[in-house]
C-alpha cells in the first residue's frame, strides 16, 4: 500500500465483523509497532494481545471508550521501571508515553494496510485493565487498540489547516 494512502485512508473503526484474526497477522502488527522510534532507542514498550472474547468483554467493562466487538484488543504498555532506569524521570514521565504513541501509530497503519480496522482508546481505567491483565509491577497500560475486520467505512473527520501550519517567516 502506498504510504500516503495509508496515512490519509486510516480511520478509527468502531464496528467490526464477527471474524477472528490469525495470530500471525496480529504478530505482524506488533512487528510494525517495534520499528517505531523511541527516545534513546529505549524500547521499553510492552504489548499485550487479547483475543479471547470473554477477556475482551471484561476489559470493555472498565473501558468506556472501547466501542464495538473487536476480534482483538492490543494493550500498549510501558515498563515504567525500565524506562526510569534508562532515562530517569524524563524517560519515565515524558519519553515513555510518547514512545508508546509512536508505536501505536505504526501499528494502526500496518493494520490498515492489512485490511483491518482499528481504534485507539485512551478512555479506560488503568488500574482495572492492569489488574485484569495481571501486569507486572511497574508496567502500565498507556493505550488500548481495538482491532478487527471493519464492518463500517467511517466518514472522514475533517482536518484543520488554518493557523496549524506555521512557517517561521509567515509571522513577519
Ligand atoms: C490519544 C487518543 C485517544 C483516543 N481515545 C479514544 C477513545 O477512548 N474512544 C474512541 O472511540 N476513540 C478514541 N480515539 C479516536 C479519535 O476519536 C479519532 O482518532 C479522531 O476522531 C479522528 O478520527 P480518525 O482516527 O478516523 O482520523 C482516540 C484517539 C487518540 C489519538
């Protein structure tokens, strides 16, 4: 798939077909995620994939932003203990969430290129998800990504340009 088509064509999908996703394909999405840049190449991200419908239902209970019935949910986490060991307070509080977001965008674009629909979800209870997944001490979920075969083609939310792009000399 052409890069611009992926960047512009990807949408947040919130309605999915009742069709599973092969583990190999899910792994390819994770492979795309780990090729994202990370501050100091720290790579302290962790990805937990759930594709058991019962577990997805449990995660949904503590995640008001998770809509539809995705075949899988990928929990993009950060090992904050390792992030702190590698990059101090800056690594833990600043670089770690940025790195997680960078990895997430790679994952979204790879999923789109594979014909999958995704939605990034920040509206979830961190402690609730952490408990359900039995995450190790110091590992924190940053974002959820719902993944499934799309059952909708969402409208394109407009992008604004006015006052958004600033070339330094345009302020003169
Ligand atoms: C950090 C972040 C958090 C988001 N959280 C949610 C969420 O909790 N639930 C949801 O349905 N969509 C969520 N979204 C998706 C946005 O609503 C969506 O990206 C935006 O409306 C633009 O639409 P598009 O992704 O189709 O271009 C989130 C997106 C981002 C980047």
